């Protein structure tokens, strides 16, 4: 099945801040970013999105432009970084970062979700989605989907704000 994964546009958060499931608004550049990405999006049959406002707003605008309804899937939200949420990355204790790097898939030094938890949640969210579905979501979710699809970049896949990628699962 081929799905189109669209990453939300630029969130209103300072650079270098760890954020995941924090419900951040979008920057004032949203309208410009939206106008740039819309003509490039492939036509789809349905739209699903994360419950976080940075995805809901984008999904709502694409929905209007394509004259399609959208639905919210709770399990498409970004990873829960626990105590690291809204903390500058350069202030996260080195020992915690090292613990995460040593056991990337299963460590939870922040008390939030492990990467394995995220991957399992995303796998469940994507089951049953039909081809030609636009999935408006987050970088972590897109990376998990890339692992599930066998994409060669896996966890290293980088999709820019307002960027999209097609993947078959």
C-alpha cells in the first residue's frame, strides 16, 4: 500500500528545543509554507492526521483544498520525550543521552516512550489505511514508518517541515 506522509510545517518553538508530544502552534509563516507545498502534493483519496494542532491545522487546510474530509488518529502523534519535553537538547544530562544511544530502541531515560513503543504505536495506526491516503504527522512517526516500510534510510530519514514522502507498507 502506498501512503503519502506529510510532515507538519514549522512549529513555533526555538531551535534546539526537544519537543515531541507537546502541542505546539505553528509559526506565522504557515500560510506561505502551505501555499508552497499544496501544489506539489499528489492527489489523495483520504486524509488522516495526528491530534496535535500543528498537524490538525495543516490537515484541515489540505482537506478544504482537496474537498476531502480528514480524520484524527491519536496514534499518529509524535513521540513522548517525557522529562526532556521543551528542554534545550544541550541541557539534557549527558548520561541520559548516552543511555539512550546505548539502547536506542528500548531505553527511556526521559521517562517517556521508547523508540520501540513509538514504532509499535505507529504500526498499529497505519494498519488498515488504504492506498492514496495522506498522513499528516511528525518526523518521528515518518521515521518509524520508514523503518516499517524497509526504507534504506530507516531512522535516519529526514523530511523537512512541510515536506512529504511516499512509502509502500
